[in-house]
C-alpha cells in the first residue's frame, strides 16, 4: 500500500498546471500574475467529462497533410472530479481515469475516428452503482458517508488515470499504484470484464505495481519499466525492474527471477530514464511522518502527505543500473541489488533538488550519459485538503519554478561534468511534460517539446511560491537555446502533453530529419468548456512558432488530461460521419 502512496506523490508537479486561486494571494512577480492566465477559466476546467462517445467520425475543417501518418492517438487522464452524490475529489489525481482515442487514416484525410470512455475500474463501477464515492483516494479524497465511513479504511481506489500504451492488439491503462487494465483499442472497454476482472499481471510477471512511465527501446523493440512496494514491517522499499516486448507486452525472460533493488526508506520515484546500457533513477532521502500517517489512518488526510523529503540533505543521487542485469545471461545475480555497495551500479551525487519528469537520455561517443530533466529546487508535499485542491488560496505557495536542464554524467570518474556550459539550462519558462518522438528514445536528440508558460518569466529558481501555470508549447533546441521557439494559446486555453508523430517518408533518427514531425496537443478551453485538437508542423526553423496548421473541435469537452502515446499504423474501418 505504501508503494502506491510513494509513487503517486511524484505527480504533484502536474498540479501546478491545474489550479486557479484568486491572484491576490500571489507574489507580485509570480508567473500567475505576469503570464496573464485566466484563472477563472482554468478553475472551470475541473468538472466531469459530461459523456462518453462510441466510435464517432469527425469531419475535419481541412484535409490532413499528405505526409501525415496513419495511426491512433491515445490519451489518459483524470476526468471525473465529483461523484453522483456530489462528493468531490479533493485532488485531481484521485479522479477516475478516462481514455480518449483519435484514429487518423491516410485514405480518409478529411476525417478522424473519435471515441472516449472511462476506464471500467472496480472503483468506478462501484461509484456508479452506489451513486457516491465508494473508496478513499490516496491524495485525501473521502468516501461518501462522513468521517466514520472513512475511519481505518485502507483500501484505496485504483483510478487508472495516468498513461496508456498500445501493444499488439491491446491497450494498457497505467497507474502507479496497481496493475494495468487491459482494454480494447477500438471500443476502449475492458477486454476481460468490468472491475478487477479487467486487470492484468502480464501473464504472471507482476505481483504488485507497474509504473505509468515505461521507457521505449527502439533498438531492442522493448519497453523497460519498474514497480515498487514498501514493507513497513521490514522498513524495506523494493523496486523491481521489468523489460517487456513492445508487441506482446510480455517478458522474454526464461525464469521467474526479477531484477530489483532495495532501499531502507520509501523513495519518490515516478519517472526514470533509459539508455542503451543503463536504467537511471533519481533518488532523494525521504522518511515517513508518523503524525501524518496517523491522520491518514483516521481518514482525515491522504496517505500521500505522510512522506517527507529530508530538507537538510545536501545531495540527491543519480543511480545508473546496468541493463545487463535485466538480461538472461546474468539471471542468477539480479536479486536484491545494493545500489550503494554493488560495484556494477554507478551512483553520482548532485545538489539536492526534485526531478519528476525526464525528456530523454543517451550515451555520447565517449560513453558518458547525457540526460535532460525538468528540475525544481524545492517543493513541499501535502495531501491534507479540506476542499478541492484547485480551490485553495495559493497552490504554488511551497513550489519552486521548474527549469529544463541538461546534465552529463562522467561514467569513468563517476561524477557530473562541470564547467564548459555544463550543466546546461535549456529553458526557464516553467517547463513540464517534455516530449520527443518515440523512436528517439535512448538516442542522441537535439529537440525537446515541453509545455511552458505563456510568457517569458523572470524568477529565482530557489524561491518558493514562484511556480506557475503552463499555457504554451515550445520547441527547445538543446544545441543552441537562442533557437528556442514558443507558441502561446489564449489566456483561457490550456494545452496538454504533446505527442510527436513522424512524417511519412522521413526518418527521425537521422540528425537532419529529427524534427520532421507533426505535433498534436489537446487544448482545453475553460471559458467555453470545449476541447480542440491543434496540429503543428515542427520541421525547420521558425515554422513551429507560426502556430497550428490545423485545428478542430472535439465533440465532447475533456478536462486537463495526462499522458498518452501514438500507435503508428493502427487504424480501423470507419466511413461517413
């Protein structure tokens, strides 16, 4: 259970883009003030998606470019913030997950096949049957029935609201705190039945949790991921490492041994990075706050607030685990890895900070590891809410602004490269949700596509209370940041994580064609309660910043969603609207 709490804590960074208090509670130089975001519109987005749609054909206002690829965009995210009896979610991450899908087919360039559906989790089904909130949420949401109904209730709702991956003929709805849900890629229904029947342990591979951030290896054609569990009796935090085939989403290992490492305290691990030879984790010193844990047991707070980061620690650790430990040839030496004693593992200390999302990592010609991370220098974690999170006075009060930074790890000397523009700040415009084309994963990359603030900000990265909302998109040039390009939406419009789709006939792994892509973002309008799809051409200089080449409305309003993916070549029969 603690593993669920720990992993979901890492999502707190997302909340920066989901809050709309009165501006009088912000510092004068806060990006909340200076970027001109419409907070009333932002707050207005926190409402249930009003309905689900079966596969529905949408007519586009113009034809897709001739080199736009056939395939399906899938997106997951929290989309039900209030139960039928009006019991509210107190935090967005406690809200039920919903899958949105759009199929593009080159043979039908003026049409899109759209559908959306809530994941039929056990909690969602029970909520609908009882007309209320059937289970507590990890971030403080109460079940219906008042205080006594929440007392000592330790079963937490699996919301399946974080990511979605297409493999073979199936979809996998992912959430840090449990097993994946197996879905049909056309109808989005559970393949094996509603509720718990819809879960999958990947043919016995998984026993507990499975992270929502698997990393793709385009050379091996595999996904690498992790899952964790905390044993409070042993005070043992175990992280298991998995590698599954990208077509079957099943392990190729011949035995039942799973590589894992063990820590003596919970760790805040939400995302990680992958290179040809390493699995890379960012680990801070943490501990459990006993008083917060007691409050959570009594039902007055979420367990997410029981994890504390050691503010007195001077360093954080970057841990590089050889991927050879996931291979069969070392299958007898993979159990209970001691990260800080095992000579096969490289641990590098760096100044303490928080890193929730990474863009990518790769190994340079000298064998050094280069990675780009969204970094913030300080953050307080809490899950003790009396009202919905987006209604509190200042959700940015304890949050430092984010930066996108490139680091290089000198593997031979086990240290960070310092000096000669190292580390390198790529943008300070409050970046989040950094994206790249899938086939660039683990490979050298030049461009990164994050969400950013609407306007340039001038804030001290070490000052709490100067985080802010993201309402623009960017193309970041890691080689020369003077070439960075930005596009801002209207103050009441909020883009979601970008998805990059390579153009037909182009090879993004060639340096000269790396940016030969179209970028798709969902744009949520909090004023009119509509959602659009914006498609950008990102190839070449000063093309992206001109804005979308095509924009069209969806037939249903969707709130701010989270992560997703593009399934190239995946299409279905569909005709006229």
